[in-house]
């Protein structure tokens, strides 16, 4: 059995970027394991550690050296290596010379493909300790760091200055320099609780030593769960329930090494400020968790997570309360100041803010959105006046002090300010819902005006940006057009709204009043949105051929497209599906190749064979039966009915020669097949389905 040892790699730094820490840790571990695999070094479990001041990887049971390898180098074929007398040719002698041996030392390789001279040599495996430094350097160089920095007089670069490096293989230090630092066996504890060095005897001692003596919980996941438990416990102590946002929990975990959660009170008067503003101040600015009661109402307490275990926690609480009071006072001031100016009175100030240089100001944007939202609302049977009003006011809260300080509250504060101004009906809620869905999986607008404005806002942006020739390219999508397209599709499909997308895009273009010159912008955006629909269904597990079958008929209403997708997916599972798909493909090829005119209708008097008469009768009967189903969008039942044509279709192709010599009979049979295919095309092109 090969000799194995544990390997510990630690990079000690200044405080690493908290939002990037987990990603850096995972990438570092992945790079190390990939490097070991490339070097053919087997190992056991891989443990990763990440805290504000360190990235570390612990590899268990790593081979101490590579296995010896037999290298095989193939030379000339035997027939070219020796002449008729069996003497080595110049080719054989040259090959032997390049290998540094005599021809007699070469071996022969015989396979079914032929026979060759071959040189075999044994390459001894390299010690793991000699390979690790390069693997570490390559892994560090490949980390996803957008901007690297230099420090001191060193020429090396990293995300933050490096203070120590540990390379410990078993109980021995690997002698190497990494990022300008000579590797050793000493790590560092908590910056304040144990700033001195900690001696590591072996890799297995790393995490326990840091925790017991260094006051560092090095395991990111373990530290994360410890913080969660402490925050929840502190929330109970504060008389409520702490709300643990997962993204905030990740960020706080990346900010502390020795967490201590503390409940901190604040003045009840601040609860008059909208809760979202308080939460934004706590989460985004102070990295604290808010507390709610059993009904979800905010309580005058928050949970902070200190990076130290203080002897006088009352001072820590008081300090956090003082800092938070200043932040909440700002929010309170902004809110009360904003209320003095009705939201509608801010409309004119939008003229001074550019939406996009070629597409006008935010005022122009609001006018277009209001107009389009009204048209969409009217089309869908909603109140167009409310939709127009909501569209016009949709960007006004961007001019408030609160949104200026807390940009993430756009739309949310618009709802509060519109409600305070007694805007009618669902207008206030629509100002918030215009941005929905804000991210993948987010909730959709629930009000009529919210749906209309959300659709209008996104379509206006899509048409405008495509219209000036700036569609998304690669991973560049500055106007979030992909998200906007998916948002519109989700609202229409999941909201059950039968909106004609081509009509809506034409209406959106009309709002630009000649600002955009691209002649086919509606078609560009429509195609772009259908591709987003493709990705959506692919994520849902819909087969590509099902999507292609529906796409071929180019439905213009996403909701209708959705119904067809599910109908074709269900049809695909029927026993008749494969035969009918093959028949449709055959019909498609026949009709594509013919150059003669095909009659619009079948002439019953020209039906000669019993099989074609039977098919004609069944096609006519099914056309009559499925018409109400198609009109009602019940495509699943329509295809189930059409599956009953299988026997007649099979009999027709078995017994009837389509391309008959008589031109009239031939044309009549082509008309029959055209009618058959047209019936299926009312739903989808099932000839696209794969067997």
C-alpha cells in the first residue's frame, strides 16, 4: 500500500472581501484537487476552511509520491525499420539514437493494426512535496478575483496582502515560497483574542487548535450554523423571532471568526418608518438581523454579531445601539421629508434624469410606460385609467431622499408615498409590483395595474434597447434584458394572461415616436423572448423536440404557447404518437417536394381507394370534433382525439400510391394529406418529434 500523509495548505491574509469569501474558498479547493488529479496523486477527504483572514484546504491521505510510470514511445513500422536482410535501416537507427539506446534495446509492438518498433522506459514518480508548490500557485492564479492588488515592494498580486503561508505535509514543512512568503508551520489566531502564532504539529490539529487556542472557527459552514443558532437564540431573548436572511448570514459569516450574537434595542418611534426601510438599514448598512413578533410585525430590537467575546457586553450593545440610532434617524428624516411632497409633484423632475441617451429621460420613459400599460390593461379587461396613472408615477420615487439613500427601496417607497397621497385603487401597489419579478423565483404582480405596468415597463426597455442596436452580447447585459424578457413571460404564463406579444411589441414601438430606427425590432425582441422561453422549458425538463414542434407554429401568445407545450408533451406519451409523427414527417416531405398546385379542398368524387375514402371521412369528422376544442385552447384533448387517426393514416400509406399517374387523382390525394397535416398544425408540427 502506498505511503500517504495529510496535506494542509493555508493562505493567511488581511480581511478578505466578505461577499466573495465562500466563492474563493470553493474555487481554491477545486483548483487544488484538480491539480492533484492532474498529477495522478490519489487522496482521501478534502476539507475546506475559510474565515475573514484565511483560505485553507486539508487533504487527507494524500500519496507521498507519484507512482512510477512506464512511458512508451512508438517508432517506425517494422517493415520500414529493417531491410530484406534484417539489418536496421536509417529510420530504425535514427529512432534508437533519439531514444539514447542501441537498436537492439528497442522492443517490438504487434497489434491488429500492424507492427512497430517501440521504446519503453520507466519514469520514477516525483515526490508529492515537490509538486505541491506549483499546484498551489496555479490554483491561486486561477481564483475568480476581478481586481488583484500589490503590497509593499513585492511584485506578487492577490486579492488582499498575504501575511503567512502554511504548507504542511504530514509533520514536515514543504520548503517553498508562495505569494512572496516563505511557507512554514505557524498559523495565526483571532486578530484580538490571540494575535500571536500557533504552532502546527500536523494537519489534523489545524481546526481544533484554531478553535481552542486561537478563538477562530475556521470551518465556514460550521461557523455559519453557529451564527444562525446564536441569532435565533438572541431573537427569542429579545421577545420575538429573528429573521435570518440567508445572503446576509453568508456575509456575516465571512466577517467574523469568533461570533457572538447580541440583541440590541432601538427606540420604538422608529417603527413609524416603513419596515422595509428599517430592514434595509439593518441588513445592507449594519449587517444586522431584524426581529419580528408572532404576526410578523417588526419589534424594536435587532441582532448584531460581534467578532469578539467581550468582558463588558453592555458596552458592545450600547455602541451598536448608538450607531444604529444614527442610521435609523436618517431613515426617519428622509421619510418624513419625502411625505411633504406628493409623489405626483415629482413627475416634472424626471425630465432632468436620463434613462438612456438615445431614448430620452425618465419622464419620457414614464409617459411611454403609462401609455402602454393603459393599452395592455384595456386589452386584458383591466382598468386602463389606473394602469396609465401607475405607469406615469412609476419612476417618481427615484427622486425621493429615501430611495436616493437606499436605492434597493425603489418601488417599495413608491407604494408608501402613493398610498399617503391617496392615489386611487391599485395604483399604489402597482408602483411596487412594476419591478416584479425582481429575481428568479420571485413573486409576480398580484394587482391588475401591477401586471400591466410590469409588462409595459419591461417591454418598453426591451424594444428601446434593441431598437438602438444594443442587445445583450455574451455575458454583457447592462439593462438586464434577459431578466426582463423572462419576467414578462412569467407574468403572462403563470398569471394566465392571453396577451398577444406581437401586438404588445408593436404598441411599445409606437410609444417611441420615431426615436428608434431598426425596421425589424419587434421581430428581434419576439425571437429573443422565444429563446428565453426555450431555456425556461429546458429547465423544467421539457424535451427539446417538444419545444421545436410548438415553436414551428409560432404562437404569438405565451400562454397559448404554454398550453401547446403541455399538450404535445402529453401527446408524445401516447402509443399512437410515434407513428403519427413519422407520418406527418412523410407528408411534410411529400408536400415540400411537389411543385404542382394543391387544391384547397378534397374532391370526394376523385377518391378511388377505400383507404383514402376512409382517411378523408375521418379527417373531416375529426376537424368537426376538434374545432371547439381548438377554439377553447384545449390542445391536450384535441391531440388525444387526433391520435385516433393513426389506423386510417397507416392504412392509407400502406394501400394508396400518393403520386398517382392521373394528375387529378394525385392532386386530390395531396389535398387530403395537406388537410391532414393542417389539422395537426393547428396545435404543433408533430413531424418535429423524435422517436
